[in-house]
């Protein structure tokens, strides 16, 4: 759909280590390294200018993409990317697991939540990855102030896997307290923007967790990033 709408757009996707046809064991550090290696190939082998590269990610992939984008801009501040679009992102894996509800109803850690200290211990003891997207997004938004790097957060209110409240919190983090928010209400979505639209939060009324990438809000977010 994207390439049909814009014939000058190309898509590259990979299997991170431990997924698909890739061997190895996935770790937070490892999958971010895989993402950086792919970005390096796109820039230095395919010879695509960084300003033409946009990250589009969904669910767990949003945490990986945010890690790659943040680490890249820390080491290449004068060669910014076009931006990043996250679909159904979460603030951190620890927060997601702590509040996760299967099918949006049954709390996964309900028995442990009776004893908050026990639940916190369990999460910190056995959760090997943190994927703190909120912290990384805060750094990315700050590092790219004054640039054209776009940051778009898309989430459906009927997502029963990852609550839309995660993306709302991420938008607040990206704005760093900026109250100059422009809000536009449509029949099927609400769009909030700061910094002249460089940072956007799009909340759709449908799409759930798995079908939201098919909605026009995502396509428009991608096409408007350049």
C-alpha cells in the first residue's frame, strides 16, 4: 500500500536474532545492534541518505526502533533521520508486564499484585529486558529539537494488548511539558501536535492491536514524515 502510493518509497525488514530465519538468542542490546547494522547497510551499501530513512514499527518493534533511533542520533547528531512512526508502543516493558491484561481483561500478575513488593521483585528478578521507550524517547525528542526529525505515535483506543494510555504518556514525555498542543478531532481519530507538527500523537477509534497498521492514519503518518 505504501509503495503503491509513493513509487519512490522502499521497504526493508529484517528478522532480529532469534526470530524468523535468524539464529542466536535475542537480548535487548542484541536486537538494537541488529537494527543499527541494518541502518548501516541502508546508508553505506544501499547509499540512502539518512534524511530519507523513516523507521516504522509496531508493538515490541517500537521499543527496538526507538532504541536504534536514539542511539543513532547520539552518535550522528549532524545527519538526522527522517523520523520514526510507532504503532501501539509502550512506555517500558516492565510497566507493560506489571499492568498487562490478557485480552484486555484478565490481569497477568493478579495474584502477585496483592503484594506489590512481591510483584516488583518478580518483575525485576525475572524480566531480562527493560526496553525503556519513555526514557529513550525523551532523549530523542530533546536531541532533535530544531530539526525536521518527525516523531509520530499511533495507537487505537480498542487495543486490548497494549493500552492506548502508553502512547498518551509517551506523547507527554516527548513534549517535555510543552502545553502548546494543537488538537484536531476527526470522526475516527484525534490528532495532537507540538513543535509545528514535528511531534504527533494519533489516537484512532478502531484497529485494535493487529489491524491498526491498515488504517489510513498510519499511511498518512508515514507519507507526511518527509
